[in-house]
C-alpha cells in the first residue's frame, strides 16, 4: 500500500497536476459561494473540458472542484444569509447570527477549520476502509433509511426556538412542501394545481433562497437597518487553540456522522450537514443556544458535510454507485475516459485511485489558503450601502434561481417562500425546521412506503432490525427531550426548596 501511496503522491505533485488541483479548488470555492451556481453545476460544466486531458489530470480537476465547493456554500450564507449551495444552509443559521453580532471573521474561521477537518477525516476514511464502509452501507434498507430521516427530524423542537409547537408547525410545513409533485411510487400528481412547474416538485434551491436570502432583504428593508455588525470585520480568523479544544469532540462526532451519511447512496452532503447539526444539538448541554450564533452551530454541519463529500466517494470507487449528485457527474467522467469504478479499479488502476486520494487531501488543505484569499475580496461587497446591496442580492437571487432550470416558475416559487419566510420570522417561527422537512421529508416518505410494501403493510417492519429500532427510540426521546428537561428541572427545584 505504501508503494501505491508513493506513486499517487508523485503523480499529484507533477507541476501540471498540482496546477490543475489549484485551478479546481479555486473554481470550486467561487462556484460554491455564488448563489445559484453550486459545485454540481461547476462539475457539469467542467466535464467537457476534461475530454482532452489524461484521466488522472481530468479527475484531479473534478476532485478539486468537488471538495472545495462543498465548503464554499456557507461563505455567502454567513455574510449575506444567502447560502451559495444547499450544503451551506445548516451553517447559515448560526453563522449569520454570529456575523450580525460582529463575529463574521470568527464564524468564517470556524467554517474553514471545520470544513478542512471534516474533509480530511472523510478522505482518510475513504482511503483506509473504503471497501468495509461500502459493505456497511449496503446493509441499510428502507426501514433504516426511514429511521435515519426521522432521527434528523426529531431535533426540531430544539432548533433556534423555545416554542416547540411553532417548531413542529414549521417542520410540518416543510414536510408538506416535500409532497408536492409526481408521486414516485404511484405516479399520481400531488398539489401541482395543473402547472407543469410543480410536476417535479418544489426545487430545494428556490425554496432556501427565498426563505433565507430574499426574506432577509425584506426584513432589513422593513426595519431599515444596516449590516453594521458585519461591515469591515469579515476577514476569516482561524479559531484559537482554546476554541479548537472546545470543539474537538463535536468535530470528531460530526465528521464520523458525515462520512457515514455520505456513503449511503442518494443521501448526500446536505442531509449530512443537517444530521450532523441535529446530533450536535442532541448532545449539547445547552441546545437552546443553537440558532442564536454559536461556533458549534457552524462547526457541526460544516465538518459533517465536508466529511460526507469524502464518504460519497466510497460507493463510487468501490461499487460504481454514485453517493451524491456530484459523484454521479464524476461517474460520467470515469466512463468518458474508459474507466469503470468498482472493486477491479483498485486492482487495475491503483495509481489512479491513490492519486485521487492524495488529490482530495490537497484539495481540502488548499481551502485554508484560497478561502481566506477569496473571502478577503468577496466580503468587500458588504461595504456597499444597503440600498444598493439589498436590491443587488435580490437580482442575483432571481438570476441564479432562473438559471437553475431556465424556468420562471422557480422564480415565483422563490418569491412565495420569501413571503412565507418574512412573515414566519416576524411571528418568531423558526426557518430551520422547514428546511429539515424539505430535505428529509422525501427520504422518510419514500422509504416508509417501500418498507410498508415489502412487509405487506406491517408497521413492525419499521423496527424489525436492531439499528432501525435504536434510531426510532432515539428519535422519540429527542422529540420529547425539552419537556423531559423541564420536568427534571422542576423536580430538582422542588427538592431544593424542600
């Protein structure tokens, strides 16, 4: 194995290949940070360029874009509350709240450090135990996927609000949104209202842009307040050793969760980010602080989604099954160059495989350099007066949303969600549960129905395996944990008075 690692290292360190990784990482950061573009689109645009490249060089370019773009989606989310990609939504909740406190540099620094840590961890797991991880992922059936989705949804009562009822209402709105479109199992149209725009469902990107970006602009205009807390303080500051020591357990847990979520085919980094955040809240001694602007709220999802990027490469390389949209595009690049991912790839092309491993390590490490440089200039936009910046953000949102599918219906969806987000924030309804519902709702519904079909509608099938039973049990406990904590506190106070 050492021989193959050496071959891969020398291959990547060739000047041209090293230059290609630099280009890929830079493009990935720019694509991920700009709303409406995302790393997936950048990968799709880059594949035709790789036709004239050697296979190793071509895949290193795509690996650079892939690894860095997952991180970059949170940059614009922290600065403008406008996530550049779905993977950055979870970190936006606390990241932008920190920015409004004047801690934008600290939030961006935690973002960089957590992303690099998670990315390196996911890549290390990919390199060391990829075949074993792939075998574990194959053991997941519909009941386990359903239980995993429910576990992520159960944390809504602790996300950014002390009113559990409002949080539950918000997550139900998200779950309802997730049902719109053609039913994948029966083929019937649901809540499409006769329009073709809704046949494929409500796209996630218009929804998050409306809820977070446009709604934020509307709120700022209503309150006539500037971005004074963020202005001139947006240079990334890497966390201190004291903060790193405080976050180390959370980072390890989130990176482990993200890696495992990543290897599950069809789940992806966005789900990894939200599950990582939900587990951080579940394990926290002060879950009510999440959503108010704490470093843990940035570190947990960013470590998880970047680790998930490495995890998603596991089924691609070992089984030939893409674990996410980005790896699906990379699968096409493999086939274009006459390569078939799978177990034989490690035997027939070991130098290529280990070049990919080394390339992912370098791409994640390069985030530290290129992200700080990019943020330095990107954050200059904040210095614009808000009467210019606000309309500029809306124009950017409209263009990015329309470019997603060249469909003006997506723009209307974005504006509807902007109005929903505007009024929900005015009445203190949290937005995070809506996003949780939209992300995890389809996974829960589809796998619930598959489990029922397989078991002839026997509900006990949902807890038939030890793993699904444990996950469902944790979900129930998590959902009622705020009430249990209050009950426990009352009993302690009663004993203290007596």
